[in-house]
């Protein structure tokens, strides 16, 4: 039998109660609590990862906008310089 089939049959037997679980009865609540905690940690990691990506995009946008403002200022100075120098 393939490993996948064995795992599927074992899982079915566990869900129907015909085979004892590997987790002792007293520890089932603890395993469930740890599993919930793991899910919370995974959600937190995903949120932090998303926020870091947003921060990276915001920083790039800020740099691009700053460059545009600098170029506009340089263009304004280039247009005003002949007017101010001619006085």
C-alpha cells in the first residue's frame, strides 16, 4: 500500500473512533489550544508581512514623489533664473 493510502485509512479510522489516537485523552485539549495558538501566530506573521510590504511600497512612492518635487523646483529655478539675472 502507498504511504498516502495508509495515511488516508488511518485518518478515517481515527475519525470513526475505531483506532486509538496517538494523543492521550488528557492532552487533547492542550494540543487543540496549541494548534489555536499556532494559527494566531501564523495570522500575526501574515499581517506583519503584509504591513512590511505596504511600508516598502509607501517608501518607494515617497521617494518618487520627492524626486518629482525636486525636478519641478529645479525647472522653476531654471525658468526664473534668466528673469532674475536680467535685472
